[in-house]
């Protein structure tokens, strides 16, 4: 400190110049995490919200109260599509979701709750809050619909990843902004020390000058005696390009999509190998999720005896094949006698017909057993 103090004492102008506001801290890039999570989670949620939840008994659909709640109006404030989209978002984002049935027979998604895990008896849920309303009662596991997505909370798992990405993106953004920045120097000639009052006055003048340069297409700067402005960078030197910044944001979304089992081509709307991407998406992402939901509905809303007698939940949605697109395959399945027409209807997500003829095997092609084929005449 010794020699620096002497210099500052000899030249008070240098000492006061260190008080000007020249450096600002870079902002955190928290929105990168939100963009990636929102993009991928909502992609899955929109897919599941298109599903049709059916209660089947002996291969016939039942149109009861549960069918209405799950497919039309789960509660007074949400349609079925909105409900299932919120359901999936909560499940993936928070790693778990709790749905309770209110006294008015409304299905409600809990915003927060406390789960008490028990070894022998069913777990209970307390302090259940829905839209700022807290239920005073506790709910047993067999009274609610509860799903757990994974072993670890997704947002917690990705925190360290996004901290590194955020820092890298921030530095690239700052480097790009510096590359296009207009910079200059100001020379001030004064023999007087810059006291606080004079320093504030000079700072205000500098702010007005630089704001004029920044905001106006044509900036005219009034120069005082002893005041000189020199521009040393005109803003044409480029830093990292916009494409590089976009690639980094895309890379973050790709990482989240791969964790969730979504082919990255689908997230970005790429049409190359669309059919293969859709098959992978349905098999490794949507299929397991629908199986979780289906198992939970069967376990909580249908008794063991009813299930054994042929009553169960069946979820049909985007995973079902389009009949028109596969009309040729349908014809071959029936014509070869491999499937009945009712079986084909079930394969394509339709209900069985009551017409008994559709349960008969029909062969319209010239298929025959190899044992029935006779060779030519043999001359001994």
C-alpha cells in the first residue's frame, strides 16, 4: 500500500478516477434452464393430453363417471386436456405428482404435500395444498393417484449441468457484445482535484454523452474546453456469431431431451427420419409413461376381483397406428387368416363390434398348406 498511497496523494485526479462506474457484473443465465425444461416437458405433456382413457370390461367400453372425469371434465376449472398436461408437467418437473378426489368428486392436482412413508401400512399424505387451500385431513395411498417419475428429481440433477452451461453461454454472449461494442476514451484536463460533487457532475455529463451515442443514429457531442472524446472501436469486429450461441442453446435442449427419452429431431421440428424418431419417442418415452399411469389407475380405481373378471383401464393415444395409412397391412392381416377383423380393430385402438361375423377368421388369398401341394406325375 505504501508507494500507491504516495502516488495517489501526489495526483488526486488519478485517485478519484477509480470511482467511476466502468464495470458491471454479468447477469445469470437462468433462463437457459427454463427454456430447455419447458420445451421438453411441454412436448411430452401435449402428447399425453391427447390420450383417450377407457374403462374396458370384457373388451367393451364402459361410459361411467370415471370415463367422464378422465376424458371430459376432471374438475370445475380444467378440461381433460389441461388436466393431463398439468399432470405430466408436475410429474416430470417435480419428479412426483399427487391427485386427490375432493368431496365434490373433482380430481385435483396437489401443488404441495408431505408424504409419510410407512413400512407396513399404506403411506399417508398430509398438508396437501391445492391453489393456496390446505386440506386439514390426511390421505392414504389407496385413496389417491400418486406417481413417481424417477429416482432423482430432474431439476436437481440438472442444476450442475446448467451452471456450467450458463457460465459458458454468458461468456460467449459477453464476448459477442464486446465484439460489436463501440468503445472510446475521454480525456479531461483539470488541475483541480475531483471532489464528490464535481465527480458526480462529470459522471452525469459522461452518461449523457454515451447515452446519446448509444441511442441516437446521429449523435452530436458538445465538447467543453479540456474535454476530448476519442473512439477506438467502431463495433464492426465480430465476436462469437449468433449461430454459435444458437448451437449452444440447442445443445442444452438436446441434453434434456435425451434424458427424457425424446429424439432430438422431434424437439427441433426436423423432418428427416420422422417415422423412426416417432417410433423411438413412443417406445422409449411415451410408452413407459402411459404404462405408469395405466398401472396406477388399475390399482387405485379397480378392485382385484374386477380386474380378474376382465375390467381394466386402457389408454389410447398417439401410439395408436393410423388406419388409413396402414390399410394395406390391415387387408393382409385379415386376408391371410392371421387375425379376425375384431382383433384388427382392437390393434388400431377401436372397440370390438357386436357383429359375430367379425370374430371369424377369413382367408381371401390363395393360401394353402404345403402338405396339400402335389408334384408332377412320376414315371417309373
